[in-house]
């Protein structure tokens, strides 16, 4: 199917979102880029936005309703991990059933009309944008970062320096099983002796 790559991308993006959430701690819900500037979303507000926004896009633009409230009953980190894992898994299963005609069909995207494939690309970009904000928030808190797309300073630096890609967990089941303790995350080698920059 011509649009299978979008299904595969969504499958990996949901893991990346959950993996970044797993790097936060339970007492990070109120963490903001600047503690006195409420314009920057807190970690809790990022999780709320991801769950509500993705639910609205899928229901309103793509016609996929998972039949569940987008937010967990208890607004705790582990509850958000489980809620998003369950809902995104249902969305993934629905996407796997769609054929090329569905993907090429028209969907309302705010004030304009676009193909469902176009809307899905924008959804993936939207999620990645906010995930980048969250990894910056983790750095501001002085935390280590596992890989999202490739090496980080904590996995050894740059790809050019042969730094490895190290994901926190092998899959979503392992992530959810370890959601409370965080003890089973893959170990990180640290930055090594080279700065994580392409400049010599």
C-alpha cells in the first residue's frame, strides 16, 4: 500500500513520544522552561496537549474515534503514559485497515481541505515539534537524554563520532512495565571527550 510508510511512521512516533515522557520524573509535572513564565508549557500541559490534540485531529479530521476520553482520570505521569499508549495503539490499528483511496480522500483541515495523507504528515510534524520542546525542557532540568532519532550527547555525541543510538526501552510494553521505577532504562555511556557539535 502506497501510504504504509505513514502507518509505520506513526507506529514509531508513538513510541518516541512515550519514551520522552518516560525520561521525566513524577515530580516534574509543573516543570516549565522558566519557572515564573507561564507562556512556556509545563510537562503536564504538554501531555494534556498531546492527548487532547491528537484525539481532536483523529476524530475531527481523520474520522477515527477510539471511544475513550483523551485524558486519564488521574493526571499522573504513569496514567498519561498508559492512556496515550492505549489510545494510540487503537489509532494505529485503524490506520492499518485503511487503503489508498481513504488516504487520498479529502479531509477538513481547519479552514482548508487537504488529503488525509497530508493531514497525517502534519500531525506527525506537530507531535515531533512538541516532543522537541520537551527534550529541551529535560535539558533545562539537567537530565540525561536517550535517543529519539539518533545519538545524543549522552549516548556519545555525534553520529560522525560513531556515537550509538540508544533508546530508553526496546518497546512500549517494556516502557509501561518500568514506568514507575525507571530502573530498566538502557544505560548511557555519557558524552565522551568530544563536544556534540559539527564545528571543528
